């Protein structure tokens, strides 16, 4: 027979089935804490998975159009071997702006389902609209994603050719941002695009 006092199992069962208020609050807090960590880990992992080049180019709309253009640019292949991928240019680094950008990007799912850009012809027909929208986003953020890598203050007058250096310093003095001058740096410009007059 067991050495436990009579009724020990009954008391244990009462304890776990009707814990005191103090233990109930602790249990709820522990479950919430662990659940929060698991949710945050899963959510953050999913967000980061959607920032990879493989994910961005997994649909044929991107694979057949802008990815092919991007592979011909200096952001894909260059002398220093530094590669900027889709998310480097299109997804903010800070969490709040990243979440907002990811939420807005779910609109792309609608166009995927509706087949709005599923052929090269449809894609090119909407290219000006999509490019203008992206340029507006970049302008409103002062080209935040460009400036993750490029900074007026880090530009060297000795290492950069003089013509672009002078243009960059003038742009800085005039309060311009990267996208004011560098449209089409990673993708073809829309056929309807007209270069603005230089001031």
C-alpha cells in the first residue's frame, strides 16, 4: 500500500481542478506569456520568410518581368559583390513601417487572384501606375530604404566621379531625395514615363 496519507489524491485533484485565485492568475499569466512568445516567434518568422528573394520571385508575374530586369542591374551584380534584394528596397527595416508595408502588400494578392498582371502585356499596361505608386511611397519616406545603404554624408569626393558627386551634393542642398533622380535604377521605366526637365 502507498505511504501517502489518506485522501492525498483527492486533495491533489481538488487543488488542480479548483486552484486558488492566486494560482489561477499565475497560470493564466504563464500561459499568456508562453503563448505570446510562440505567436510572436511564428509571426516574425513568417514576416522574415516573406523578405527573401526566393519568396519575392516565386510567382511568375515577378519571375517573368521585374526579376529579369533586376538581374541586369548594379543592385544584382557589381564589383563589390553587395546585392540589394527586393525587400532591401521595398520593405522598411523598422518594425512599425515594415508591418504597415506588409499589410499594404496584401493588396498584391488581390491582383494575383484577379490576374491583373499575369501576362507581360498586362504587366506593362499597369507598369506606369505601379511605378508611380512606388515612387510616391519612396518620396514620402525620403527614400528611407535607399538610405539604408546610400548616404549623402558618406559620399567621397575623391572616390566618386566628380559629375555624380556634384549632382549628389546639389541634390542634398536642394533637399531632394534618391527617387527624385534615380527612377528606373532597378527596373525598366514605363513606356509613358517622361524625364522631367533639369532645373
